[in-house]
């Protein structure tokens, strides 16, 4: 079908600019192109400088379309040559240019003809439109002159479509972030720091020193002392306070999912990866990443974490493109990392990275003066959280009872005790008379007929083994989950199993599995 240059220009421009969805636009254009030119397929590729490759973003074909990869890496010399080409070129057996022959091989052009049209915006090459015929040697100078006419409108349409795709992607990212943050944010006690002027005075002085800076911080202290609250204070006292504050409990992620959870994955990276996923590092870009219980990370994950901290770049699982990140790291642990380094369980080079400014958060038993204020605050906060119509008073003598308790579970245990007391409340005041140590921590009173001098001291390993056996007997062999030995001992289940194996503790000898 013969067509005038003016009609060709008008029809292609109208069709290609008819939709911001590039796949719809190329399908409409293909229907017209096959009427006026020898065309069996049309490809639209964009140039990706970071990958050094061309990436296929749209394709239209008849029934016998080619199955080509979405990404075609290019050798450096081919990439440079492609950037220098200004006008349309014919790729078929009649073109003996060595670079053209390389292009033909990369794009599986054997026995076919391609007419390639470079697309530029303000002199910068952004992509290429390729018309393909399933016969060799079908394109002529007349076809080259005709297709040259549509280079500018198609380049503009492609640029607009890419900008539209980026806006849709950013919208999805914002929606995803919003859903993520809604899950992360919950009513509670995370913003309150009770004891800033007393038991936590030294801690808060250090927080005020380090918060305005960008260096890493390592929070040390027993489980339940409030390390997350301190991490919140550091983030919201920094220049990153308007950025995201993303929390990761390293001990709560299955080892097989750690890479995906921290660094994200590409669509199709593994079975079940139906969509791309941004990991916690990407979500924290421009803000702070809080790595709680960092001592529970497996060594393989520690290696990848160290690489990200060193390069400030990451790669998603299944991805090849480095993604730059701008984050501040706050790590926390109840473990002795130096001992773990000596035992080969924690990387020394990672420890140097995170141990720039360590802050020790003392246990509640070492700041008993904070217990009255903490209890009053918790009673008020938990009453609101439980939907109670009144805030109960605290009975005389109750605070002394709380201050005399050692709080092995620290502030977290105090929260639970207060909540339990409020649930049982039926009027009057809160006495906390039911406060007792958990069964597994109760100390047996020595019998008067025990000859203590006859008891032989045991090694630390044997003492640990005996204690683990007693706890497993108490849990009837249960290791994981609520009320399991790992929870009672306040360590990760995998760590407990490793320690049991090292100490020769057999679960079946201690209780029913």
C-alpha cells in the first residue's frame, strides 16, 4: 500500500500518542505499519546505562512473534557504537558492517531484516524502535527515509510514557510504604521515656550527643530494657526525623527469608515472588534502620550486611542493578558480641562498623527509682489502650512491692504485670499482690539438713547445662513458641539448640518432645 510521507507521519503520530500505556500505543501503531510496510514485528527498547544493556519494554507481533529476552546486555564497543548512530539503519545480511553483524547476532536476526530507528530527546539517546520482517533483504532507502520522519514524535511519546510509568511506580511505592508504616505504627509506649531525669540520665545525655550526627549507634542491654524506645529517641532527635524509621527484629526472620526481607527481591526471583518487593533497607532510605537483636543474624547474612554498610549499595535477590541507599544504622543486642566474635559466631569487621558509639541501657533493677513513675505512666497508658472508663488508683504499699522485685524481664515485664492487674481490676485500687517470680525462676529454699560445705562446685558449662535441662523439664520438652524453653530463657530457638548440642543436652531426656 502506497502512502505519502505526510499521511504516514500523521497516522503514526496519532496512533503512538493515543495512549500513555506504551503497549497499547505500539499495538495500535503496528496495525497501521503492517498495512504500509513489510513488518511482522515491532519492538520498542530503551537504553539502560547502568546495566550497559537494552531493555525491551513493548512488543507487537502477528502469530509468529519472536521470543526474545527482556534485557540484552551489550559489549562496551557495541554500546558505544550504538550511542553514536543518529539515523535509521538496516540490519540484514546485506549490511556487512562488523558492528551491525554483532547487533544481528545479539538480537537473533538470522534470516530476517530489521529497520532500527534511534530515539533521542535533546540529543540524548533514550531508546530504539525496531521494525522486523521475517525475510532477509526487504528494506530499502525508501523505507529508511519514511521511518526517519517519525523519530521525533515517537521519542517524545516514549519519554512521556516512561515519565508516566515512573509516576505510577512512585504512587505504588508510596501506597506500599503507607501500608507498611500503618502496620509498623501501633498505639503504645514507644515514644515515652520515663526516667530521663533519673535512672536514664546518663543514657539520655549520650542520646543527645549522638542524635544530631549520622554515625552508627549500638544499643546494649538486657531484653526488655527499652532499647527500641532509645532508638526512637535517637531517630526523632536527628536531622532524619522526617524520614522513615524502619525496625527489623533480626531474630524473628527465618534464615531462608533474611535476604528477601532485608534487601528485597525482583519479580520471579524465586518461586512465589509474584511481584517485586523492596526490602527494609530500601524502605529506610533517607531515614534510619533499626536492627534489633543483630546478634541473631546468621554469618552469611552478616557478610551481606557488611557489604551494604561499606558500599552504601544493595542488590535485590534476583537483581543485577546496584541500588544506592542513604540510611543511618542503629543496632541493638542483649548478647555479648565480643564473646560471640571469639567463638566465631559474629564477624569482627561488622562489629567495628556498628560499634562506633555504644550506649548501655541499664536493667530496671539498677534504676529502681524509675519504677513508681513508670508504673503510673503504664497504668494511665494501658487503661486507655484497654478502653477503661477510669484510671484506677495505685494502693498504698503497692509501689514498694514493685520496687522490691528484681524484674528479670525489665520494663517489658512491668508492662505485662500492669496490664494483667488492670484486666483483673474490679474496683478499688491496684495492689499488685499477685506479683511473683515465674515458676522457672523461683529459688528453692534450702532445707535445714543440707550440708552446703559438701557440695562440689561445677564448671560454668555444666551449670548452664543443668539450668537448660531444668527449663526443658518445666516446658515438657517444648523449645519453640509461647511458653517454650527459648522464650523462658530469653534466647533465640536456634541459639538454644546450638547451645544444647554444644553442652550435650538431649531434649528427650529432659521432657516429652
